[in-house]
């Protein structure tokens, strides 16, 4: 993945659980360990392409009912991110760069010493390379930037700061940039970002920790359409968030 980003491949993913059967897997029938499978599909949810396939067993329901519930949430997180990923792919295609921006500095020998990455501009992901439930993370950006934990936005971390984050198997180290606008397509309640009845016919705009007393504007691309622009202003004293969104015919 890191090498693909360095070489400006636009969008890609990886076979969840690995393409080949793991010869060291505890469960020889499944061909891969349950913890590894969970951590891998969670990573897949925060990639441009979430793909499940390869040799051995990849059907989530064969790993247990608890795994199925986690899988449902993360599969829905991925599909919810479709408008965000479409915009990211459109912008990055025009610039001939990857949607993924590695934190690792490219060296002459091409060996990555860091697997963290930005998923476009507003999401920071710190992949597990083991099956633990805590991780020491150095957050992207400068001190003026701030990152909120996807699964609890009240957990915030400053850019450039290093912290140990506890991440149970129901969650993954993904973080949202303060002040960002992330367009979402919410179809189910699994993501806890909206409901099927209230959200499925609409575009959801996720504004996280809005910037105070400044106009913040972003433009977004749509498939076979002119796209739209979103502007917001947050008055903290009045506890008032005003959002303006343009609309264009396809």
C-alpha cells in the first residue's frame, strides 16, 4: 500500500485476511486467525477499495456471530464514505497523486518505517501490524491541527503529538480532522451516524469540532454532476452552527 501511494496509484485496497492461507493459523479450516481477520477488514473499511477474497475462508459468518456484527459496522462505514472517496478520487486523479498519503518518508531503498496514512485530507488512519488493543501513535500535521477519534469524537489529539490509544476489537485507529466536512451516504444504523429512515434519501454532512468564528468552505465532486459547495460558520458564544450548501442539477 505504501509503495503504491509512493508511485501515485490512485485507488486500491488489499485482500482482507490475506490472499494466501496462513500456514500458522490456529484454525486450519478457516486458514486465518479471527483477530487478524477482524483487524484486516477494519483496515479495509478505511481504504478506497474494500475487497474480500483470496484463498482460504473469508466469509465473516464462519468466524462467529460477534465477528459478523463488527463486520457489518465496518462495511457500512466504508459504503457511507462513498461520497468522500468519490470526491477524493476526483481531486487526486486531476493531480496525478494517490488518495492515500503515507506518513513514511520515501527513501532510496523504498523501505517504509511507518504505516500511518492520510485518507485524502480529513481522515488519519494508523493501521495495526499486530493484533493488540492499544497503539502508540504519532498524529499527523502540526500542533495547530487536531484529530478526533472516529468512535468517540470527544477523544482528541494534537497534530505532531504522540499518544497511546486504546482500541478494542470493535473499533479501529481512525481519526477525523478538526473542522472538516466529510460527506457521507448513510443507509443503515450500523455506523451510528444516522438512521435508515432519516438519512438514506439525503446526503449527510459530518462536521467535526467546527472551527470557531470563521467561514469554512469546501467544494465536492459528484458522479456525472457539477458537484456542490458547503460553507459553515460556528458561533461558539451563541452555540450556533450555520451551514450553507449549494445544489446543482446533473
